[in-house]
């Protein structure tokens, strides 16, 4: 950030790249997420809790008064949950 501020104050051009991660967690397979968390050092009870929280989740879709059949959710994190990156 200091380099950015310095460049602006000295009227230098600044290139910025933005990454929109808002929907990234909607498509991450649970198995990949658990594997990555393990590799960065999240292990033991915390990793077990996250795995249990994500495993065996189901969902249905409602349109008017009709409901779809229940499906297993194997990717993404529950919207509005503590794991929801963009809430």
C-alpha cells in the first residue's frame, strides 16, 4: 500500500489487478477445499469440524409451491455461514 500511495503522490502511473472472489467459493469442491486447508496447516479438530460441517449437506429448490427432489451438495459453502467468504 505504501508503494501505491507513493506512486500516486508522485504522479506515477499505477497498474492494478482486481480479483473478484465473491463467487469463487460457490464452486470449490469440498474435497479440494479440505485438502488445501490441510496443506496450509489447518488440521486436527478444526479441520475435522469444517469437514463435518460441509459433508452430507443437501438442498432443494422451490419454485412457487413446487419443490425439487433433494440433492447432495458437494461444492461451495453455505451462504451466510461463518465460512461464507463474501458475506
